[in-house]
C-alpha cells in the first residue's frame, strides 16, 4: 500500500508539472515535456520488471510498439475512436506480454534477456520485411503492419479540432495524467504484497519459496501487469505524433531508456523518473554536438555503472528512510 | 503389502516417509529411509554431521526433492511438490543457518509467511489487510519478539534470529513444523528459552520434527528419537533407550556423553 508520504510527493510533483504550460509559452518545451511523460511511464514500468522483479527483460520497447501499433491499426482498419482504441491496445499488450512471459520466465537471467531481445527483433523483422500490399490506398501500397513507413492518419483524440493550434497543451495533460496513474500503480506494486514477495526472493530465494512465495507466478503477474501502462504509453505515443513506424524498435532508444533507470536508481520508486528527466535534459544539451551525443550518453551510462551502480537514489543524501523504493525497517 | 496400523495401533500418520532416498551422484545422502510421524508427536532426529538429516528436511520441504521413495502428508503424495505448495499443504521449516530476509524488518519477515504461506494466492493483492497484521502479531508474541517488530532482521543477535525463523514458520499456520538445529550455537540460557518456546508450540497441537546435536534439548522435547548415520536409520525409539543402544553410543554419543545424558534423564524424570 503506498504510504501517505509517497502520495504527497506524487501530488506535489504532478502539481508542479501541471504549471509548465502556464508559465511557458514555448511549444517546444511543452511537447518535449509530453515526450518525457511517455518515456517516464515506460521506465517506471520497466523498472518494476527489471529492478523489482529481477527479470532481465529487453522486450519493453517491443511491448510499447505493440500498444502503439494496435492503436494505429484499430484506427486505420476499423476506424475505431482513439479513446476506445487506447484501452484495447493496452489489453492487447498485456496479452502479448503474458505470452512472452510464459515463454521466458522459467529461464535464468541472461537467457531471459536473449529471448526477449529475440522476440523484439522478430516483431521488427515481421513489420519491415513484409512488403506485400494488404490495401492500396491513394497514398500507395500498404502492407498489413505498415511496412517501413508505418501508419499515419489513423485518428486522434479530437483536441486538434477542439483547440486548434493549442492541441499539444491538451496532450501534455493527458500524458501527465497517464504518468500519474502509472506511478500510482508502481507504488502499489512496490509497497504492496508483490513488492514484499520480490524482496523476499532477492534476500533468500529458498526461504521465500518455503514461505509460500512462488517465483514464476509472481514474475508472470508482474510482467503482464506492467505491460498495461507500457502499452498505454505506446498507444498515446502513436496518437500524439499521429504516426508510428518501426523506429521505436531501435537499440539506441532501448539503451537510452535503460540508461534512465540506471542513472536514477534501479529498483527505486523515484529513481527512474529522476533518471528520465536528467537524461532528457542531457540529450537536449548535447543536441548541437551531432554524433558526440550518442558517445556522451554512452559515457554517462558507463560512468554510472562503474562508479554509482545504484544510481542517484543510491547516493547518501537520497537514502532517507522511505524515499527510496526498497522497504526498510524504519 | 502394508499390514497398516495393526500391531502398534498407530492411527493414520500425519507424515509418512516410505523408502526415501536422495542421491548426489554416487553418494546416497539419504538411503532408503522410512519413518512415520503421527499428529501431535515430537520426533527428534540426531546423528553425526553428514548423516543426511538436513537432506531429509530438504526432501520433505520440496527444496531438493527425493530421488526415490514417497513422502505422504495427510494422505496426499507431496514427494514432487515445489516448496511453495509444500508450505501451503501445511509444512513449515526453519533452517540451520540464519535464513531470513535480511533487508526487511522483523515484522515484514513474518508478514511474508502470514500473507503468502497460508494459502495459494492465485491473484496477487495490492494490500495486506488487517487479518495478516493480527497473524504477524500473534506469531511474534508466541516466540517473544513482539517488541522487536521494527528492528532490521540483518542486525538481530543469533538467538533472536532463531526465534524469528520460528515465528516466520508459525505464521504460515503449519500442521507440521520442521526445526533444523533450533539451538545450534546458542548458550545454555538461550537454549532454555528456545526450549520453552518449543513447548509452547507443542502446546498448540503442532507436530514437530526437530534435528539437534544438543542432546539435552533433543531428549527432553522428543517423544521419540531417530538416529541417522550415513543416510540410514540406526535407531528409532524412546529417548531413554538411546543411551543403552550400543550402536548409537559407538557411532554418535561416545561413552562419556552417553553416561552424562543417562544421568540427566534420570534427574529430569525424578
């Protein structure tokens, strides 16, 4: 159960973030903040899998893509309203995640990473290698999964019509709302019975099993449940950019997101959020440097892994009781 | 064919180990062992190091399943059940070493068992509920750790860690408790404390199998004693008979210890 303190921190953060469009007139800042919310949802859920559940899954962006593609395809082929397509896409993602989890979770650490990465690559190849035309709209040949071009014009949430040029402000608040829900969910997991079960499994697997904790079952639940918000984030990403293509499968994006978790503090509640913020700002600051940008991110990641493996939340100043995710005796 | 309860009028035993063996390569750590434990009984297991006592516990609790033979608990074959299912069936165990969840508070440690150990939860919940709070409190009170609930497990002294393992085991509401060297490494005063707690557990009607090298603990608590050597049973019977058994004295106790133990038992029964 989230503590009152967790909820207070979340409320303050949300309230502060909600002010951003009011204090700045710059569209760029607001749209980048929206993108931050999307990545923050992805990393809070990935952190549950990676840091709390101890599952070395690299399927996170593939699940994100499942959410995004489901939304686009539901809109494109069935002209479903996006408000309806979003929850359906999230549930489809949960279904796919459950299947992937059932296949992977009996394996040990590195094999989970390999198999989940293989699943992601398979989906990528399935999308890009399919060149047969499924439909032939005026814009040209359209493969079933959109091919290398991906999908556009599959619908939106209606804010462009409602608010005109200011639609992006509405998307900002939708993103913030979804992030708040995703953080609440991760709080409930970490502070609740599942978080306790995984902490027991980390401390002493044999003893935890003898006290009735089934590792496979709870890992599968976590894997499936965390896919809901991951899929929802993907869905909102597609809607926000009014486009989705196979670029979401890129390894550099996967590493960018993983770095957020490592920099912030793996397994903690607020670490991934902090990491997401810092890495997006760093990325922004290095925008002028072209190729040096990737090298800079690589250096940051390497530095943290070597010198601060527990991330910024592992620093003494951040280790106030109850502030970091791990339950401690306080 | 099994002639069943006939001669000793034993009612349906709570636990039956029938021809249980555990092989590690060519080594038979437990070799064709059979034993029955009836409800409410305390069975003490002794024997030299490497006799296969803990391996037997590993097999019963499902952490390291038996190579052959069967283990029947309340009429149900549990030989191949995973540890969590064995726990849900009603068997809890403690460990020789300080096994616990070191990064948790004492209370959360026991909460793991109270929440997950009582029944198989198909769907994980989001909150613990007040019933598990009450179960945690009850288990901590039973072992006398009620006022240490907030302490960090990793920092507890040895005797408290032993008691905490007991509290964790009890919180899963077991019918059978397996205690692996509950007083190993404790001083005489602490041994008396654990003995008192164990008697309280027996008073609750919980059946116990305990492994112990401290013979005064073993003989004073056990209704029946089983001595193992090289994976086999070399003695099964009353604690009093132990010191008169030539084989046990030679293999395990030695002359001096057996005389002291004999004197102790006379003193206790007098």
